């Protein structure tokens, strides 16, 4: 149930506290540069450096096992990719290269994205969006959407259980019907929850035409500056790699 | 001061009178504690919505008359202004929090109104102290129990310091000890001189707090009782009015039925959710079979984990020996059936009849109709399950369980949020099911349901069975002490 969900805490001091905007910039840098096709020269150093970023971030959350798994996965794929490029040839090389390069390109971005969401609370997200002058008309629905992921997964789990109890005997026959059995109750309950949620939020003053305050502290600090410089440096290296003699 | 001046309201599209109100006239003085009571669908909830402004600003319909709170016309005042004077707590703790973490949830209201940061922090500190929430701060709300969620909801309203508090069936999803917490919250607000309006089925926890009980039938104020007058009524009179018990001590014990002696043996019921400590540890025990067994215990005692394991929803947990046969989790999946609290989750098809037919091994139209009529569903067999009332949905789920020839039925809180009449109906259905030879286990926090139909009690605490007893004179004593611990 922990899937995609905003963080449960706004308390500080527990982790490297990066501003949500810095987090977004990090994500942007990693996804863009990891996807960029070139894999030569200086990028051969930049890319592994970038893929170490999610490792450090997850480590900072004290999720040692997840960090270890990620590092192992990435290292194996990285090594295999080199082997495929140099030693192997033919179809085998193609296959290994296809799998490993997809992994090395996607994994860092996905991990950073997951970390971004799990380490940012709803109010930090709203606060950061406000500072970036995104209108409330976008911010509020966005935050509700993220608030809804865990709800949907809870509801879906309950429906799944109910189906299991009813016996699989009426499943399997018709996949379309199975979809319907799952989606109809899910939609009914999610709509109901959404309706009650809006009513509750409105009675607590959501939508008042004043500037919303935000208690959580966000703002740029030393580590943000450091991360930002790191990202900019990576971009510079990427853009001017041809000029840099290596 | 709240003035409801000749208000008539009916909900939009459906022309049914259900839920609407006619010609409501009420004056509520500052600092009064009012309870709105009456059967389901009598219009209690509608009155709460008139006061907090959700009618006419959120729920649409036809409205006549005017509601005034502290001199402001609710219908002409935007909701965010009403929010400053009227705080609302709702029935379902799952659907009234907007944030994922508890701390920002509590400050949410103040932030919306754009109050200064420092002020909010001070208020937060005060609220946390008043509600003793230190342990709940900075937690994920999705991981809290219903009672804890409701406490956060109350704190989130309280921090805005409204003069008026409106609660719509706040106890319906809570266990016995959380209801006592709720009572403490209400007592705190009362001591601060707040005006409190509670719409509620369960009345016992409001005894000694409420100043006035307003009895509503069919959308109209039938009678206005002072606390003393309400106390004077006999339980019989209240039952005739369709109201739940007010004085728990006056409840009558059930007729005891002789013990059958049949039991189920449980082996190795130990279970831990992924990455969590073990929540259930029963290495060997016996529980009664062929009876209606009430399963009681506070939240977190392991009741629902136990029922999930028993029904075979958790693949690797325990063995049951019954009638000389060993049932592994997989066998139990086909022997047991759980009627969930949220029945919506377990109805899938387009008609009631289909719902029953689909559960049968060989479709047998006649038998399906027989089951339906025995559960009083014969007339509505062609309706869509989602269009039915809560009680009817529950019976459809039971019908499908009978159709699939399950011999053990679990019920998870079948009477949460039900009025007296519907609670009685559920009790009757449980007895009826038991009489066909099916063993019934009911997880419940509802003392009245227990006294109405349970023959045995299994009491859970800290993941194991603390006690089990029959509902005879000594069993009754024990059940009192469980439900009334620290109460009143």
C-alpha cells in the first residue's frame, strides 16, 4: 500500500532536506541526460555519476536495502552493457544490449521520481508550486490526485479480496467481464469518497480567496545550491562534450 | 446563536422525499449541546448540512426558508466564511482527510484561511496538547486506525476555533474505546462553551453531555426533549421511536441457548504483514462452531487479521480442524465467506439475481429465487445492486454466500451506522442464517447487536484470544465490563 504516495512527514531533520524545486530540477537533469543517446567521451563519466544520485538520495532516507538493490541492479547492467559492447557480437550482443541499456537509462529516472514523491509531503508540494507561481487551479487538483493513489490502491485491494472470496470460478471465462467486475465497484467507491472528501475540504475553508499560508518550511539552502550546481555542470558537460578534449 | 427559520429542502433529481426536510424551525442558543436523532433517512444529516452550508452550496436541491448562524445568512455566505464559525466532522474517517500526513492535515483549515504562519504553529501546539496527539504527529494517515483518524479530524476542526461544531454520525465507524475518546473530545468542546450539534444513531455515549434531544421523523421535528425528559423515557418507548439504546445498563440479556459443544480447532494462527511485527499469535486454541459468535476487542487487537486469515485471504496462515477435517487456507477460501463492512466492494453484477446465480456451481434459477425470497429480496431481484440500500446490499452479499454453499460466514461490523430498526433486521438475518446450519462470526463493536443475537463471545487482545465465554449471566457481566470500562 506504500506505492505512490506523498510522504507522511513534514518534520525536518530526518533527511537531507532538499527543496521540492531542487528535487524537480534533479529529476529533470537525470531523466534528460540519461535518455540522451550519446554514450561517448565525457558522458561515459557523467552518466554513471548521475546514476549514483538516486543511490545517495535513497541512502539518505535510510532505506539501505532499497539503495543496495538499486546499486546492484545498476552495476550489473552497466557491466553487462560494456561486455556486450566489447566482447559479445551478433544477436546475443544485440539482446543483452537492448535489455541492459533500457535498464541503465530508465532505472535512475524512475528511482529519482519515486524518491521525489515519497520524500515530499503534500504541503511541501503545494508550497513549492506556489513559489513557482503555478496557479491553485492546477496545484489543488494535482495534490488531490496524489492523495488519491493510496485510496485507490486500498479500495482495489479490498475488491480483489472480495473477488478471491467469491471464488475464481466466475473469472477467467471472459476477461472483459473481469475488468467490469473490478472497475464498477472501484468507480462507485472512489466517486463516493471523492464526493465526501470535497465536502469535508470545503467546510474547512478550501477555496477561500486569500493567499494560502503554508506552515512547512521550504527554501533554498546549502545542499540545494550544491545540487543545482551539480545539475548545471552536468548539462554544460553534455552540451559542450564535443569541444572538450578527453 | 443558530436560527433555522421554516426551512424546507428536497434533494435535486430524485423526487423521493428521502433525506429531505419540511418546515424545520429551530433556535439553538450559544453553548447548547443538541442531539439530532431519528431513523435513517429521516433528515438528520440534512439539518447538519443546512448549518454548515453544504446545503445549498454543495448539495443541490430545492430550498425554502433561511438559516442564520451568528447573524449571518448561511445561504448567502460563501462556504469559506461559514468555515470560520462552523466546524464539521463527518461519518467516514477514511474520506475526510485531504493530506497524507497528520501534521499538515491538522493545519490544513488554518492554512486555507490564510492565517499567519506563527499563529498557526502556536495553535497547532495547543491543539496537540489538548487532544493528546503527540504520538500521532508526523504519521501517515493511511496507517492510522479509524478512531485515530477521527481524532485527527476533530483536531483539524478544533484548531480553527469555530463557535459551532456540527457532527454527522461521528461514532459510526469507531470501536468502544474510540467512542469514549470521542466523548472526551465532546466534553472538552462543551467545557469551552462551544455550540455542538450531533446527528447520531448511537446515543449512549452522549448521555450526560447533551442538553437536548431533537427527535425527527420524515423530515420534520416530531418532538424536542430536554435531557431530563429523554432520560425519563423507557427503553421500550425509545425502541418504538426507532432509537438506539440510551442507557446501556437497561439493556436486557438475550435468551441463552444451550451449548452445542461443537468447536473448531485453530492451529498456528500466527501472522505478520510484510515488514511489520507479528500481529496475530494463536498457536493453538478452540472457538465455538455452529453458533453466532461475536468477536470483540479494541482496534489493533488482531480481529480483522484473524478473520482475513480464517477466510483464507492470507495464503499461509494456520489450519482449522472442524468435524474431523483439516482445512488449509486454500480450502477455507471455498468454505468461508466474509461480508465486508464496505459491501459495495463485493457486488459485481448488473442484477441481484445475477449476483446469486454467478456464485452457484451449477446455475439453478429456482434455488436462486428461493434464497432471494428467504432474505426478503424477491421483489428486487432485477434491480442493480448498487441502487439498493445498505441493508439490502448486505443481504445480497449473504445470499451469494449461501448460494455458493459456504458453511462459515464472517461479518465485519455489519451494523456500523445503522439505526435501531436496521440493526434488528441484521440480527434477524444472522439468526436466520445460523438456523440453516451456518456458523456465524461477527466482528462487532455494537453492544446491542451482541445482546440481540450472539450466543458466544470471543475476546481478542494483543493478537490472541484473551477470553471466550457464552452469553449467560456471567458472560453478560464480562461484556458489560468490556463496553463500559471507564464510561460515564
